[in-house]
């Protein structure tokens, strides 16, 4: 561990272990060893604010230490009452008078204490370098760093604001076989400042700026991007900038995969511990297997009552993002699960997306466009405008013979929608083409009188097919 300090879980484990060691050498009964060690751990937990300045300033105890004591409390309850054969019953919970001494401090959490957002872990194989060298490299990008090397594998744990940089650096020391990045800020929001009673869950295909995700506490499950036997978590452990750099030099084409059943199940279980229900808004069923995976994973949770509803959004990218944001706003205002589902079904019919791509090259590589059509388009220098049909399938909506003409034509489409139906809201997203996106947004603003809700980058998996330079607009038509 990098820079171990007193006042953390290490202190509490050490105090507990010392008592276990001393009591076992006295020949104490096993049950007595556990009870006395548990008491020592509780006492040590109370001392953590005095040992760590940041804990004292915020009047909290260390969360990891608290979690360890909670774990020991479960053992103590079983020690006294016997195994729990069903869900934990109220009579098994220690009364407040017995635990109030270490309830005085709250969890080690909250924005004031969260210097690094993501609890990131990487598992490596074929590592030849020393843990010390790896620690020296990674300590610049986070804290709470642990590098543990075994016979065949090396595990890295770090709190960081840049999981992508952690994964990039870790990948230089060996082959990455597993990776994860838990969002501790969102966890803190759920625990202490939850907006609504229904969780809103989407996937990383929905293009939404991080500040909006945070404002409405939108939960995201990241799809996997696979490239030359390397796996990444879309948006999380590979950034759009890094993706397009690689796309420019690699000859191979990446692929994507849906979240595993285990990851979806873990997400559902976690959210249902804190919310009454979940509304799931994944990328269009016609474009991905994510919807199916979400539905299958929800079946066991919906046996007695429907607690999870998965909507076929029939949308992606900017359009999907707009839908998710509107549903998240409604959830924060108190709508229940059924009301949110009905709103999503109605709203998705009024949401459109139009994408300007510079080339068919990546759509051909990804199998979205046939090689023949791609060859003809390239030979004629055709620049397409791509959209989605009513079922959520990709269609070629319009075309031009120059990039400048393409943006003007797309702006004309938006202006026509504004005249015929009116536009409630729109956003512009791009594939590493922010300047072009801003120019396009200004054209739309001049013709409609409305400013974009946001301008943002698209996810690497979306950019996998669009290629660098793509610009898209998502919009919500006004109700007729």
C-alpha cells in the first residue's frame, strides 16, 4: 500500500488482529476470542477521527473501517443467536443503546472528502516489473494505491479521477484481464442525498455530459469495447480522445459487447437496496443486445411485483441522452415507475437524431454498411446524413457532396422541423470535432432562436462506427 496511515481500516484490523492473537494464546474459547476482538475493533473505530485530520474536520469515521466493524457485528450476531436462515430479522439487530458509541460519526464520505471519484481496480497477467515501480508510476494519478503481486497475477487498486489513465499506465506492465471503476460520488449521492424514489439507469451509448449525469443522479452501466484482445469500459477506461488516436493508427477494427449478466445483476441488486424501482433506458433494441440482457436480468426481481421496467428507447447517442435526461427530471420530481414508463413511451416518439459523418469507412468496417455501398459512396464523394427509423434501425436520411454542404443540409432539416412541429429542446454531439459542432449549433440557433441544451462528445462505441469528425443533433419535437 502507498503511504499507509493511522485512522483507516488498517488501524482497526490491526487492533482486532492483536486481540485475536493474544486471546488465542491465552487459550480462550473461540466465541470469546471473537467477542473481545469485536469490542476492540469498535473501540478502535471511535478513535479514527482523532488519528486522521480529515475525519476529525468532518466529524466522521472512516468508511472502510466502519464497514469492517459492521462485518464483524454480523459475525457477533451469529455467534450469539445462531445462523440466520432467512432475511435478517429485526430482533437480530443490535439495539441502538449497544452501538450508539460508534454511531456518533457518519460514514467517511461526502463531496468535501472525495478528492478522487473512481475506485479503480485492474488485474494484470505476465507482469515482470516490481510492485514498487508500478506504484511509483501510478501514485501520480490517485491515492489509496495498493499493488499486490502474486505468482501469476498482479492486482492494482487506486482511487482516481481518471480510470482511463490508470488502465493505460497499468497496461504497460502486463496484460489486463479484468478492470472496474466504481463511481464513489454517485454512491455517496444515493446514500445521503437521493433525489427520487425510482432509479434511472442507462448505458454508456447515451451521450450526456457528466455534469448533467451528476445533477440528476443518472446511473450508467458501461458497455465493453474490445480491441486486439484488450477490453475497455466505454467512456470510463478509454476516453474519446484516446480512442480516436488509436483508431488512426490501428489497422484492426474494434468490437463492442453488452454488459455481462453478472454486472447487470450487481447493478440491479445495488439500486434496489436504495430505490423502490428502476427504469432502464438502454440503446435501441434493434442496435444492440443490451436491451435483451437488461430484460433477462430483471425477471428474477419482478416475480412478486414489477420493480424494474426496461424501455426499448429505439434511440441512441444524443437522442437517447435527451430521453434519459427528461425521465430523470421526472423521477426527481416524484413520478412513480409506471408513470415514468408511460412518459418514456410517449416521449421517445417525438425524439429524432441526425448524424453527419465524414466517411462510410468505419460503417463498412463495422458491418453497418455493405462494402459495395461504401465503395460507391467513396467514389462519388458522398457525405451521408444518418438517422434512425421508427424501430430504431439506422437509415441513410440525406446526402451531400461536401462537408460544408452537409451541415447546411442538416440545418435545413432542423429548420423544417421547427416550422412544421416546433422543437422543444436539442443538443449537439461530436466525435472529437468540437469546433465543427459549435459552428453547426450556431447555425441551428440562428434558424430556430434556441440555444442547444448542451454540446458534448460521443462515446467511443458510437464513434467506432461514425469515425472522427462526425457531428450529430438530437432533438425533441413539441407535442402536437
